[in-house]
C-alpha cells in the first residue's frame, strides 16, 4: 500500500474517524461554535464548559464529515479536556503549524502526542481544512 | 486494434498533460473533466502564438496588431455561433464564464422585465451558479423563487415544474445537463416554457462539448457555457441570447467598448454584441475557445459523444455491479458524469485514496448543496469523462475502488 496513504490514514485516525470520542452535546456548556467547510459541506457543532479557573471541564462535538475531520475533532476533544485555556491556545497554534507541514517550532506538542498522527495531512494541501475545521470552531468559540 | 481504441490513442496524443506522472510514478487518469477539461496542444500552442505574434487590444486601434487581434476575437465569435447554431453573431456575448452569463441575465432581465413579487422558476439540481444570482434578486428586489422537485431518477419532475407557473412567472433557468447526475433536461420543460411564453435560460456548462447543441432546435432563449469545460481556456465564457431579448435588456456593466457616443451628460450604447462587453475582453482566451471548437470539430462532435457514451455506459455498468457502491440517480442515460458513494467511506477519503493512485476525481457537494441535502448526503464522489478517457482507465479505477473499500473497512 502506498506510504502516503498509510501516513495520512494511520490506524488511530481510522479508529477515531469510525468511532469519534466525545461525540454529542456537552451539557451544561457555556461555549459553542459551528465549524463548516464550504468546499465540501462538512460541518460540526462544538460545545464545551469552561469553569471559573479557565479550565475546559468537558468538551464534545457532533457533526458529519470525512475520517480526517472527525478524527481531528475527536482527538482535539481528548487533548483539550482538562486543559487550561492558555495551554489550549498554544496547542491550537502548534496543531495548525503541524498540519500545514511545519513541525519545527512546536511549543507544546511532540511526537508522542496522538495529534501527531495528523501530520500526514500536510502532504495533501486540499485536506488541511478537513483537519483544522474543529480547531477553528474551538478558536471561534473562545472569541465569541 | 478496434476503431474505438485507435480513436482514443490518437486523441490522447493531443493532450500533453496525459503524460504527466502523479507523485512521480503513477499515470494520470483524469476523471474530472466536468470541473474543467484538459487542453489539447492546438489550444496551448495557438494561445501562445497569439501572445507571441499577434497580440494587442481589440477594436481600439487601426494598427496591424490591433487588426490581427480583433480578427481573431471576432473569428472566435463566429465559431461559437456555428457551434451553438445561433442565428447571428449578435446573439453571442463573450463573458468571463457561465457564471457571469447567468448573473448578466438575472440582473438585466430583471431591470427590463420584472418587478417586486414576480417569480423565477429554478430546480433543486441547480449549480450554485444558477441559484445565487437569482437569490440576489430575491434579497434585493423581493422576487419570488420557486424550485422544481426532482424524481428519484434525478430528472426534474415535469408535472411539479409545470404546476409552478403563474401569471407572475417571468423567467425559468435550468441546468441542461446535471453536473451531479449527468442526466439531460427533459425537453418537455422547454416546450412548457414556450407554451406559456416564458423565456428559459439553459445552463449548458456540462452539455456544451458533451451533447450536440443547437439553440434554435432546443428553443431556449438563453444558453450559457464556460470555455474551460470545453477544452478551451478558463476566463472565457459564452452567453447566447435571442437578439430580441438582448436588444431589449439594458447593458450589464459600463465601460469602454460598450458605448455608442459619450458626453458628460450621458451615453448611448453600442449595438449587439458589444453592448454587453464592457472593458477589454479576455481576447486570447476567446481565441483559445475558438481553437477548442475547431479541435472538437476536427475530431467530430458525434465521435466525441459516441466515445464518451461508450465509456460512461461501461463505467456505469461496472460500478453498478459493485455491492458497496451506490450510484446516485436512476438507470436512465448519463452523459459523461456519474456520482456515487462508497458505503461507509466519505468521498474525501475516496478522492485522496485515488489521488495517490494517479486518479483525479471530484469529491464534495459539487456546488449543489440543496441537492446534496435532498439526497441525504453531504458529499459524493464524481467521475466525469472527456474525449481522452479510455475503457482501460475505468478498469484501473474499479481495481482502485476495491482497494479503497478494503483499506477503509479493514
Ligand atoms: C452545471 C454548472 N453550472 C455552472 C457552473 C459554473 O461554471 P463556471 O464556474 O465556469 O462559471 C458549473 C461548473 O462547475 C456547472 O457544472
């Protein structure tokens, strides 16, 4: 099988794509945002609860999309749950760099991270938006 | 070797991009002609030659190069006129794309013939290009839009379509060939418009180059297509309109080239077709489109259509046999386009997987989100064929689709 495809679709991606974790609506929640990829129609709804210490207590999503977008959203929720907002923002920055093909100046992510599985997306520029849809929704929710 | 194979081998030599290797080793199999067609050598060389040897602005000067440029631009118009069998060159307006043609009609037809509360009939299978320009009329001027339903086959439900007409219906705009299903518009839709005396625009983006077009026989009032889908350059499109309507409608954009006489108090407008061609047009692209039409004529549109029909039918039957593939639409004839989904595999995955096998297909909503919603999917995979495709390529696709299904359901 082609290496590029194996890199893009690592086992963990296929697994999370098929069975996304934290799938549903977070209740109660105080932050939410919609993610949308106008190029293909994929979409998701992200909800999370930010407590008074600025920690993401719980985070969930629903939506429809390809394996990359679902896995990315699923892995994102796993990674962000329990994180302080400042840390989450750093992860967001690192992640967008990672999937755009540059993993040089990462501050908080490293190769041990499950999110690293999405690095293969960098070789498929048209798929970067799939991988970042949930993250942009997250970033949007913080701004709202 | 049989005829069809020889035909194909000869045609393939005309398209230099077909010798490209994808990811350095896979032969390119281009199944995305509906998005944009590849270009034959003649188009590539002739547009180059235009810049090298003949280029200047059109209709502006009297020097040699201006004459040569103008000649090529106007000659392209003649070729388009013949290609569509329009009555006169005055009915051929060069635009930048089909999209611009539809916007032009929506705006100027509204200005002349419509008012608040009037109605436009569209359908559920329209490309966003044939929706949004009309949405503008709804949002800005209070025009009402009505949408014809489709049958499970993907065809417009003619009875429903007919029931939408009222005495406020001012114009109808429908796709001539669906860019999702590949099915042709039922001619009854046009005759209903004739009976009711309501002008109809046909979005011919997918039919030009894949069906024989005769606007007079079709009886449409407007017909638009894009050069880049008919083996010509991007940046040039065509609007055909009857001389009657085009004469009555006001100009679309103002600028150089579309005027009769200008003073500071006002202006008179040029005759057709210049009236609708404000500013310097995409002249080299227009010439390129003319060359693309020459190319299709040389191969023979009948031969092209026969060849594409053979491939489409072959691919349809092959895919239809595969239990994990669902083809959208019914069993009716398709013209060079097939949309499908693989069970439990998102079309993005299919497209990325095929890409590394060298196979280019389109995945997404194909700019038809209302239709996707109706089909209950958020995207499909789409195959679309051009004159250069071969049966062998379809065989390779089928093998790749099996591999794809296996990979994602392991
Ligand atoms: C049916 C249909 N209409 C309109 C368009 C828009 O064409 P263009 O973008 O060249 O204006 C397309 C192309 O995707 C199409 O398939």
